[in-house]
C-alpha cells in the first residue's frame, strides 16, 4: 500500500466510500435478484470460484479472474486482490449468497455454473468486473447477463481500474503460451467449412467459431471482416504443442464462445 501508516485509517475510510460508489455503479448494470434461495459459502477459492458448505464448487458465470500462482508459478497481477474482494463481498453478506444457475449447469471440471448475489440481491460478478478485478467472459448458452457484465467491465476499463491499469491486448509476437488472453489484430482472411468459421489474423493466429455455435453470431457480418481490425478474448490453444498443427495452419487458435467475445474496432 502506498499510503503511510499514519494515513492508513483515512485511506480505509476513503476506500469504503469508493467501494460504495463502485457498488452503486456496478449494480446499475445488472438487475437485483432478491428471490433466490440462500446458500452458505465455506471457502472463497479465488476471484471466480467458491466452495459451499454442501460440498459444491461454484464457478461464477461471466468473469475470469486473474490466476493465483500454483505449481511454482507466480500470481497473475490482481489475482490476490480479486480473491480478497470476493471474500469481502461474501463476508459482507454474512457468508450467504443467492445462486442463479446457468442454462448449462456444470463445466467440464464438474463445477456448478452460477451467478452469485449477496443478501441484498446485488450481483457479485458485476461488482468485481466494475472494479477491474476480472475479465468479462461469455460462454454460450450461459449468457443471460452478458450485456450488463459487458457494461460493468467497460466502466472499469474506461477508468483504468485494476487489471486495466496496463495494456491487456496482445499482438502476435507477444503470445508465448496458451491460456486466457485478449488478442488484437487485422483479419487477413475468412473461411467457412465443416469445422466452422475461421478468421485468420496477421501473425499466425486464427479465431474459430465451432459449427454448433454459429447461431450465436451474425455469420454474414463475420464473413465481411477481412481487412478489419478486431479484438477478441478467450482461451488460446497452442496447436503446435498438441501435435495437431498442419502445414500452412496458424499455430495459435482462439475459439470464440459467444459474440460478446469479439469486438470489431473502428
């Protein structure tokens, strides 16, 4: 903390009012829900996962928090702050939260997918996104709150809060490994085949929309993107490390899971 020990109390008071302001702003985007049954949180695992006293792990829908360091890796920037903030929000709700389940209830790891609300009915993902403590993500079919979550993140990005204090969009030469990333560049080609729709980008990268997800996109608009600058987010796959890279194919592939994960730039 940059403030001196003498200013600590004043800083906490200021932080309290800033926090209240952020709550009001974030909740202006996602509607409150006071009708949800309450469950008890046993542990906050990180900025986007909690465990309940009934044993279930809940993965919050619509946010990807920075990763905490594991297996010798360092914490990503703002990973600790994101976890602490979610813990504080849960504590302020007396350890009880409401769950709004996704249309798809489970992820591939067996975690329950749900939106979290405090006892006043305020959405916790919007709170975290509005403070810059995670990235908005949309994975079909769990996209009921995508519009308000996009707006919450946009607020933090405009004000350069949290993760947005530094540039997050990577160019071709900055990709070193797979995992969650935001990629920007110019579309050099568009093609559609049995494998879905593919947007080739400069620098040996490609975005893919799987066939079963084409209904989530305006396909005609995608097919007109050649030459346009775009920004996308998602979980990058290193096709070379998987041994599936054929001659002439892009090494880095980013599957697009919802139209909100792709933005066409001016």
